[in-house]
């Protein structure tokens, strides 16, 4: 265990971190007068005018023992919130390893959830395929007098975030649709939700032909993953979650260039996100009823591949002209949406998908696009992100965008104009939600970090599911 809360100071450690939002903080009497006086003088000499977080570190004698003491100033308390507190903690604690006692010096810095989550975030390393494994970890004893719940939310969700990262980090040769289904089954047993797996024959009987057309040419066969958690048997209200589960996307016959294909193992990021949401909802034993559906498959090429110009039938009954086989995610999602609405009888739906490159053009890599047919629901979800270092922005859903989806030979086509591409994709999905309250999250930018964000190392971010969890919890 890398994180543990304790009630009493322990002088056995060689490293201590004092966290404060007050530059005039009193150094606790746990240390000798020499240590306290030295650190106080160092703090007085420091310039805090920038109002940003700052770290002061010193090695000193504490009696007959050399200790390392770090004073971490989180920043002006008037300008601190849950988001930048996490970022500042990550910046300040990153690089510290070994056994450490962390001591908060004031109420605002005593945030056990944030600290616990940060420790998991700092310690994460996907080294399964590396010869040299990560050897040094930050192991924290956190001193607090607060009465703590049985399960510390930040700690539990931090661990689940790392599971989400692991799923996305795995190469497609390992994380096939079948393996994704097996992973969901194992996590269901570990965290307490039931899992049902439907093979392609069962999906065909249900009429999920749009989804199956995408999977047609792949060597690894498709599976529909259905996860159910019933935390409130007294309520009939049921939340629905849908995650895009493309374990690899070549673009199909509308083939991607190599540079566009390298990262396509991440195209199941929506599925990993929603599986993470199910783990967190079940682990924290929310008194909610939630069902999640992932239509997992690969978009491959071969003699049986679906083609631009094909017309596919959907479980909903509408027909779709395929104008680009690289707009495949929406073809899988629409059947998953129909399934969760008609078969699972959910009252509202949230889907998460690495759906469009256009959302990166619009919002960059740090903001998730929010699309909804219910403005109040969208606002509630965005507000739910306030507790996490995650950013969301509501995008327009004007009906005028529907004209781009018209087809001369089918009920609609699957791409539309490249202008407003993320909105066109969302309007396409909206045609299949059958009037249910619905939120679509385009996570193509936020599922993976390229190293520019100070809070996320290069790789999968493991975010978004925490905001979904908080939305359902509220």
C-alpha cells in the first residue's frame, strides 16, 4: 500500500513534507527548535509574490539524524480550487520517492482525497513490456485528525484510474475485443457488478448490423459487453453508460496513414472510461442503478470489409449510407445506444467516445467536448468535474447541422461535412437516442496526453470517468 492515514506523528522517517496554503504557517512541534527555526527563516526569505505553488526543501539535523524536510506552499488560498490544488500537489510531490510523512498545516491543505489520488497518479508506470521496471515509489503516511470514511474516495478512484490507463496502454494484439470482455468480467467480480457477454451471433439476432458491419473484416471477433449494477432496488430510475470499444482502428478501406494509425489502440478509450465508471460506482457502493454497454470490435481491412457506398441496417431500423469507413465509431455506438435504451430500459444515457479529430481542433487536448439534448443535464455534468482536474465544454447542437447528414439513397449518411465535424457526429448519434435524456462526451483529445499538460505524463490520462461518477453520485 502506497498511502496510509495516521493519527500520530512518527519521528522514524527520513523525509517529511509540510503542506500549507499559508506562508506564515507555524511549523509543528514535532521537530526540534533548530529545525523549526531554520525552516521558518528559509520561508521568510522566499518570494511568494507570484502566488503560485512553491517548494522549499532542506536537509538538516534533527537530533542525531539527518532528515529531509520540504515545505510545499500550494498558492494563494483565495485562488485555489479542487482542480489547481491537485495540479499543485502533483507538481510539488512529483519526484519524491521512498517512505514519506506528509503533514498538512492548515484546513484547506488537509485534503485527504486529493492527496491519496495524487499518490496513485505519481506512482503509475506502465512497464509491463519494459525490461527495466519502475523501482522507486512514493509511499505516504498522511497525518490527519479528520474522521475518515471506510473508503477514501480519492484513493479508490485513483487506483481505478490506473486500471483505465492500463487498459488503454495495452497493445491491440493483447487488448482484443475478447480480452476487453474478459477484463470487464474480472473487474465485475473484483468490484461488484454483473457482466454479460453477447457474441456476434447474439448481436445479429438483435439486429445490430451497423456495429457488425464495422467488425466484418477483423480476425478478432466482436463482443457486446453489458455491465449492470443495482445499488438501489427501491428505485426504478436507471442510468445508462455507453463506451466506444474500437480496440483497433485502421480506418477500414478508408485507410488511415501510418502516423494516424500508430495510436489507434487508444480508440477503446471510451470503453475503458465507462468500465472505470462502473468500477468506481460499484466500489463506492452508490445507491444508484447503472447499466453500461460496450460494443467492442476492430475496424480492419480484408476481402470482407464494409465499403464506402454500402448501406447498413441499424438495430433502430434506420438505414445509413457509409460515406467513410473511418467514421466507424458512430456506427458501433448507435446500435449500442439502441440496445441500452430498448433492452435495458435506461432513463438517461451518457456515452464516451474518441469520436472525432475535429474536437481537438475545436478544444485542444485538455478539454472534453460535451454534447447534449438536455442543457440542464450538460450543466450538471460539467459542474461534476469541479472536484477533479478535468475540463469540459458544452458544444452547440443546433438542428441546422442535420442537413449535412442527408443521403439520397438511405435515411442518413455517416459523416456529413468536415466543417463542424464533432457536432455532425453528435447529431448523427442523437438520431438514435429516441428522446431519452442524453449526453455525448467526445474524449478524443483528453483520453491521451502528449506531455504538454503539467498534470498528465505522456500517455493515457485515466480521466473523465471520475466526472461521470460524480454526476451519477450527485
